């Protein structure tokens, strides 16, 4: 069994897609939800246009990467371009501030039991 490399595209293609950049300014988490705020326009980079089409409904960054068959690092750069231009909004996941903000174990057990009954 042979392993496929992580980067699915030729390095020169990925370099071209990102304009030679290797990092994004914004920190898009894998589960950050992205939503399009506009439609693709004529002359737009094809990857940007595809992202706007994919994200008409909230879509996680990891899903965008999978749909485009691009590494997450490349998708983050593309998302940063669109975010800077105001063409997308991002809903970053919220971390619990304290243990008190987390759901109680009793509630979680009830949910688990309810799911098992389905």
C-alpha cells in the first residue's frame, strides 16, 4: 500500500493559487464556519469563486478543503483573501471560559441515554 502525499496538487500550482504566500493573517480553525456574503464575480480566481459557491450555507474550513481537494493551509490563505475583501464572514468556535460553563455530566448522560433509545 502506498501513501499519498498531503499536498494533492503540484507545488507550482499551490504556489500560484496562494500567490506565493505560505501563511494567512487570520487564524481559521478547522471547524470555523464560513459563510459567503456575495456571489462570485467575473474574473475572480476560480478557487475563490468555488469557495463562495460552497459557502452559501455555513461550511467548516475542513469541508471547504475537502471539496476543493486542497491542503488546509492553502484554503486558509484563500479564505483570508475573501475575508479581507469582505466577501465572507467567519464564525470561530467558542471555547468554554471555565469548567462551570461546560455542561454537567448528568445532562450529558441523559443525552447519551436518549440517543441510545433512538
